[in-house]
C-alpha cells in the first residue's frame, strides 16, 4: 500500500510539474486560464476541458440514444477502476457523490456517534456538516469551531 501511495504521489507531482511548466498544456486543459488568473476554490471551479467534452458527449448521446444510461454506467465503472488504481484502493472502496458536503454527510451519518462526540469544523465556511440523522431526534452532536466565530 505504501508503494502505491509513493507511486501516486510521484504521478501527481509529474502532472502538476507538467501543468506548471507548460502554459499551453495548462490552457488546453483549463481554458479559463487563457483569459484570467484563476485561484482554485474547493466548492466552485471551472471544468477541465476533458470533463466538459465528456459532458457534451453524454448530452448529445442522450438526445439520440434511448439507452445512453448503460454507456454512462460503463464510464462510471471505468472511472472507479482508475481512481482505485490511483489511490491504491479496491474498487469497492470508491464512492462517487455529488457535492463535498453530501459525501461528508454520508460518512458522518454512517459513524456510530456517542454522547459527547464533537464535530470540529470551520464555522466561517458557510457550509458545515448537517448531522440530521433519521431516527436520531432529540440527540445532538456537539459542534466545535476553530475560533473564527469569536
């Protein structure tokens, strides 16, 4: 597993180095960079070119093929395989969710919370975990901020 992580870190470093060194590549992969300096944001970000192209293909296929969903399921399975390989994980350990908050809530709501447990989050972020759990009425998880609220 450690060798997988080292290999992944090396691959990530190579991709980042290529993008940093080759402005043309960076602008091809992230077209927004051709007209502006973009500072990444974890919530909202411009789509990489490849993602936009894949989305366009999917929408076009949906307009002419009643069974396009099968193709999308195949692409999801292929992507899960690639992500598992990249992370050195099993495919069964990879889950795709919508927004980050949805994924975090899925994990948080799957934990065996005990009385006195706390959630630590950055309260000034505007989006904190929602710990509403079905069947947990009347129970409450403590929320400890980072001091930004003081």
